[in-house]
C-alpha cells in the first residue's frame, strides 16, 4: 500500500530532478520547441516551483544555476527566445565557461587577498 508519505517523497524527488534539469539549456530549448512554454498550466507550474528558492528546499539542489534559470523562465521574452537554437547554445556556452573558469578565478582571488 502506498502511503501519503511515499507519495510526498516521490513528488519531492520528481520535482527536485525537474528543477535541476532547468540548468540544461538544451533541455530548455527542447521544452520551447515542443511548445511547453505556450501552455498556461506549464507556466503556472514554473511559478509554483519557485518554492525551491527557500533555504529548506534549496539545500538539496546540486546545480544552483537552475534557480537563476527558474527566475528567467518567469519572463515570456526569455521563454520565447529559448526556441532559437543559437540562443540556447549561447546560454550553454556561457554556462560552460562560467563553470570552467569559476574555480580558477575563485582560487586566484583567494591568493590575491593574502
């Protein structure tokens, strides 16, 4: 028998996985191409997911970039732009470069502060 606790745990896990998928620009492009960003119920779902920004939930997120994307997805212009392949690839490139150089720049600034 499936308990309410089991259902809540499953929902938590599914929403956590989905929210983190928002950090993938190619997935966002796919969502735009499939028309999800034109569905009011999906837009409402994105609004609902903002609860993940609360500390009690955000501590479970491994890719915090997804929370910034969630904020951007609240804007129609951003959602519409994701249908453009070049736009999605540009986000992917910027994200990759941030991750690539973040550690280097962080370590460099720590050394300079001493």
